[in-house]
C-alpha cells in the first residue's frame, strides 16, 4: 500500500533510509529537507507492508540558474533491504509521477539509474535543455520525466537546494 507520509511515520522513514543506504547521509538529507520545508508534504509517500513503513520517497523543489523557475525533484527514494525487489520502489515512483501531474507540474527530475527509471518515462535531462547541477555525480544519471507535453519547459543548469549540496 502506498500513502502520503504522516507525522508518525518519520522515525520509521529515517530508519528505512538508514538501512537502505547504510549510512547517515540520506537520513540527514530527509531531516534537512523537512526542517527547511523544501519538501512537498503531499508528495512524500510511504510504502506500507506487513503493517509497517518499508519504503519512502520525497519530492522537493530545485531551481534553475538565473531564473525564478522551481522544479520538482524526486529524491530520495529508499526501500528497506528486506522488502526490495517486491515492487515497492516502482509504486513509490508511480505515486510521485501521479502526484506531480495532479499538482499541474510540467516535469519531474531525478538523479538515478537510467535502466531503472527509463521504464517510467525518464530520459536524459540535458537532451531537453536541463543541465545537471555541479553536485550531480553523473550527467547521464540526471533525468527528467515530462508530465505535460504542451508545457514550455525551462532550460538551463539545475540548482539543487542547500541540503543536496552538503
């Protein structure tokens, strides 16, 4: 089951990311995004299985250099190691895409494995004129899903929010 994260879920969300990534970097990112109110609460989803939170995805705002445009970015996405490869991550991605569309957003950005995210319609962002921020690990992993084919998409270098730049 996928649902919007509730206040009581956040300790479990931090633990999911701690276990999924094996360190404190992603739990720190989650906490900082929430504290700075850079996340979109209606687009923070949890996967629930066996009565507990086993996955989480957050969507937050990023900018475009030299512009006042703000764009949605899907990140982080984590699934408890004992529940991976069971469809929870895919369901969280689909929930993010549907939620962003429902808000009327023209696109959704992410940095991730193209073989995984390509099946959801993500393509290289630089091919559409959105360049990765300097902090991006690999330009080929910086991707975009266009949610509204009629929308004029911004062009330029994406600027991560402060928590992503730490």
